């Protein structure tokens, strides 16, 4: 064989270690962050929500900004993921009932409605109220989501 076999767990551990070296302020592993992004995608596909992939890509941008700012930890990770989806849904689709979005997020992420709503303003402040992000930040996520959808 040309390539040496490596167990998936070994590869995962090495990726997590490399990620931690590059981003020491981030308190979660790369695999946990990827898992959260997958959860965000799964929630967006709920029949009551049906967010388009552009909104999900926008939520990913917000989420990654929160990660890079060092705002995410084990206790708030689901709240931040849900708030990023909520903000993206509000920003990208003004016709959607916000109450319906909140209901789905509370149910799917198993969160307190009150705590979810309380987390929204701190996230907005951390993002400096900049919900309109350059297309160059959204397109890579969108392309990745599109390739997953048609794979």
C-alpha cells in the first residue's frame, strides 16, 4: 500500500491537537465544533423551519466569528449555535415567523426559551451588530453545503 493505515480515532485526535495549537483560546475541540455545525444543518432542515442553505452558511459565519472571538465554551455552545441560526433566519428571511424559528430551536437544541432570547443581544454585541458580512465569507460555506446536499 502506498499510504499507511491510520485509525479514524488517531486522525481525529491529531486534527484536534493541530486545531488546539493553532487556536489555543478555543475551549472546544475541532470535532465538537464540526458536530455543532452538523447539528445546525440538521435543525435548519426541520420541516417547520426549512432554512435555505444561504441562511445556514450565514449562520456558520456568525458561529465561526464567535469561536474566533473566544466566546464559545462547553456550557454555551448550543445557545450560541441556536442564536446564530436565529439571527441568520431573521436577517435572510423577513417573512418568516420568528416565533416558529424560536420554537424549533428550543425544541431541537433542548434549550430554555428565556436563556436563548437572553443570549441574542450578547451575540449581536460580540458581532458588533454586523450581520451583513462580505460575500467572500459566506460563499465557501455555501459551496460546501451545496456539495454535501448533492453528494
